[in-house]
């Protein structure tokens, strides 16, 4: 792979979680340090690339579900690097008038913001450079595009695993939920250290340690029960917090293997 020169101010000598994820998804926004770290994790946890793809597929199913419920606006926290079928791609394919705001404070994501903003002319896309922990300023900025008097789809995919303190992570989610209109939906996915017949929780812990040993972004894997606590204050929809590959598969009878990334969708004020 021939790497493009990195954007100014971007250190490519240290692996970056968003670029490692991009590598597992088959993207091009990654560098040798990211690929080396990604391959090291794959040796410990061979299913992690499938997990990345399952998480992206979950995003698609969840966004289409929300659009069918009448949700026409989305707040995507921790947008990450643009890839195939971002939130606005999926939503505006079904409902071109959908309005989406992406939020991230990663300079690498900022360099790709123009890609994130290429939406359907009938709708709207915006990008806010902000720390998602600053709930008030994020909502104030997003209100230029979104109407918070109406239901919103709050997207938190693969973000809270970078908030290491449980109390801080739970307070962050609660801070957004309490400001959303009834009927809003929380869509969340998270690295999981579950041990099941199909998943080796110890392998996940070794994989997390490998990323951190190489200087990558710190990660906190959580159990399904810990992930479920983020849905406090919502009505958690069936099938609850499950592997991304098993959240309302299409077709319904499909049963893909579990992956170490769990997800769920909850309704606010229901």
C-alpha cells in the first residue's frame, strides 16, 4: 500500500484507534504503525476485523430502523473517520431530508470533515469540532442544524470504550438523554469483554492491552451488564444489549457468529 503524505500535525508514528479501525474495515486512511498494531491485535483476537464490519452493519440497520420510526435527525458523537455508509449516507438514502450533525475533537477526523458533509441537498449535514463531554456546547452547536424540540437519533458507536471511568461515561450519556425530546432514540455500541460459547473475554483483554502497549488510544472493554447501564432512562428495545451481529439481523432468521462488540437501541421517555 502506497501511503499518502499525512495531513499537517498528524503523527503517523503512533497507532491511532480510528486508523486501526479503518484498517480493519479495509479503508485507506491508515499508516504502517496502525497496520502493525492492527495485525498484532488480529493475532490475539482474530475476529476483531469481523467485529468492525459487524459494527458498521449494525449502524446501517439501526439508522434504517430509526428512519422507519419517523426519526429525521441524528446527532453522531465521536464521528470517527468517514468510510462506507456513514450515518448520513444511510439515513438520506431512505429519507433524503434527514439532518445529521457529526461531532469529534480528533484533528484527523477534522481533515476529513468535508467528506462527512457531502449529503443530499434535500437534507443537511454539519460537523462540530468539540469534545463530546462538553454536553452544553455540543448541543448549542448542533441546534444550528437540529431541532431538539423533536426526537433525535443519538449515535454513540465505539465511543464510550474510550471513556475509561464508568461514572464519567454514564454521566456523559445521561447528560445528553435528559436534554432530548421524548421519542428520541439512543443507538450505542461498545467493545465487550463478554465470555460466551463464541467469545473469549480474556482474548479481548489481551487485545486491549496490546493496543495500549503500542501507544494507541486507551480502551475500556465492558461487560454486557455494564453496557446496559448506559440505557438507564430509556426503554431498551428487543433484543436488548447483544452482539452487533445479532441486533435485529436482516433477514430475521440470520444468525451470524457473535463478535466482541455489543450494541443496543433505547427509546427516551417511553
